[in-house]
């Protein structure tokens, strides 16, 4: 699941994982778990996350590798929030080819940035995520544009990129994702 902060990676990633009967691995959720548990990684990640900056690539790559090579792999999974930089995508590709995984589809959630700020400020008020305030949300969007958008070109070149309009209701977006995947994967689920 590729898309800016608040585009619905978590919401739609959960639904997709349930549909395919595979785990949903959200790098952000995993990192927040490390922060709560007070691990070494959590201590390093906490400050960058509350500023809306990315955690260094090598740390995130190691965390995801541990997850996908652990008990949940290799039956398939939905990745949400990873890879998020070109070096992470290169590392993911190397890891996958070494272990015999294939990246089947990259779902790009496309949405005007203005919608995101409203959604995330509302979530911040309801759930209290420390990075859900207007200033940090704007910074997260900047970071997305600088560090993550180049992945669109990277995956476009590899022909697995599915662009989905993420500005409708949650159900509309789910329908659009499932239709795009059916078209692209056919019976090869
Ligand atoms: P992460 O947790 O991935 O946050 P994010 O990318 O900022 O995205 P969000 O989780 O805020 O939004 P989402 O796209 O999942 O949308 P959601 O479904 O929740 O990362 C957090 C931080 O961790 C990063 O800033 C960084 O510091 C670090 N990090 C994580 N991965 C990293 C990596 N790979 N490398 C380096 N650092 C990393 O929806 C948002 C809200 O909108 C919800 O309230 C939802 O209910 C609502 N909503 C969803 N869809 C709709 C809809 N269609 N209509 C109306 N409301 C909707
Ligand atoms: Mg999320």
C-alpha cells in the first residue's frame, strides 16, 4: 500500500489482508509497538516519528525483514508503509528475490493533499496519535513528496503499479482496489 499520510493505507490494508487471508504488516504500527514496548528501536524511532521524519532505512529494513522472515512468511502479506524510499524498495526487492517472494502489486492511493489534513486532524483529536497535528501532518506530506513519491516512477517502470482514486468513501475505495487487483492478478491470487 503506497500513499500519503491519511490516504487509507491502514484502513484498506486491513481489509485487503482479511480478503486474502494474510497478515497486514504496517511499518508505522510496528514502530509504534516498539515505542510502546520501549525497545532500542522504539527509543531511536520515537523522536523522528513525532517530528514526522522517517526512521533510517537500515533500521526499518531490518525490522521488516524480521517480520516477513518470521512465522508470518512466506504465505504472503500486505505491506503498508514499507517500502517508503527508493533504497528501501531496492532492499525489499533483494530480500524478496533471495527468499523466493514476488511483489505482486503496488497499490497507489491517490488523493488531494488538502483532504488528508482534515482526516488526520480528526483522527488526532479522537485517537491521540502524537504526529496527527496540523504542523506535523504538513511536514509528513512534504516528506512523502520528497522521499516516497520517487517510488511511483520506480514501480511504474516495473509494471506492477495500480493507481486507485482514494478520495471516495471507504467502501468505494475498497471496491476500486479490488477491481484493480482482479484486473491485474486475474485468477492468479
Ligand atoms: P505510518 O503509520 O505509516 O503513517 P502515515 O504514512 O503518515 O499514514 P497514516 O497511518 O497516518 O495514514 P494511512 O494512510 O494509514 O491512513 P488510515 O487508513 O489510517 O508512519 C508513521 C511514521 O512512522 C512515519 O512518519 C515515520 O516516522 C515512521 N515510518 C513508518 N514507516 C516507515 C518507513 N518505511 N521508513 C521510515 N520511517 C517509517 O486513514 C487515516 C484516517 O482517515 C483514519 O482516521 C481513517 O478512519 C480515515 N479514513 C480512511 N479512509 C477514509 C475515507 N475513504 N474517507 C474518510 N475517512 C477515511
Ligand atoms: Mg497507517
